[in-house]
C-alpha cells in the first residue's frame, strides 16, 4: 500500500532560511528541514514532498495539485498576512493543513498578527523554530489515523 503523502509547502523568502535574519529564524536551512521531515516521516509511515516558491500563483497551483493528499504543512511566509488567493485554494482542496511560523509572529509587528489562513487550519504552530515543521507533520500523520 502506498504511504499517505503530506506536503510541506513554503512561501516567499523561506529558501533563505539559515542566512536570513538568523536571530529570528535560526541557522537551519530549508535542506535541513527537508532532511528532518523525511527522517520523521519514515518513522510515521508517511511520505513527505517539499515545495518552496517565492510566487503566490505558484503556491496556489501547488495547493491545487495537493487535492487528495493526507495533509499540508504550510509556512506561507508573508503571504499568510496578505493572500486571499492562498486561503481560497486551501478552502477549495479541503486538505487538512497545519500553519507553521518559525518565529513568534505575535511578538512581532502588528501586521503579522493577522493570518488569512488560521481559521481554516487544523492547527497553528508559531515560535517553535524549525521544530514546528516536525510538530505539524506529527499532528497531520496522527489525523490520518483517526
Ligand atoms: O516570511 C515570514 C516567515 C514567517 O512565516 C515565519 O516562519 O516566522 C513569519 C512571516 O511573518 C514572515 O513574513
């Protein structure tokens, strides 16, 4: 039997993790996150597929492709605070998703306190560093089993 797929989607500037504002986002790179997610996924009997784009429409296309997946771990970056299009794509595909932010967005500028996605999410993880991706993956894997 094929293992359920959980997509790990990253939005703008997250390709720069590891070098971008390390005091906020830490030293881990997106490749480090990929390696960790793959390792955790193997133990959970799910498969992960990572995708990153700096472009809103590319993220919308990718979310649409994810219809039928078991879950989406989503760090939409700045689009979290601006994108009705990403919200609509998530509502359309009806795939459970967990919203992740590496930094504690609530301890930052006011414009980061609002998310267009959170009320649709199965869960939201903020301020746990890159561990948040693993927590989200574990949660979505658990949801596939209920
Ligand atoms: O790009 C990002 C990264 C972020 O999503 C985070 O992971 O903490 C928080 C966003 O406000 C910001 O625009």
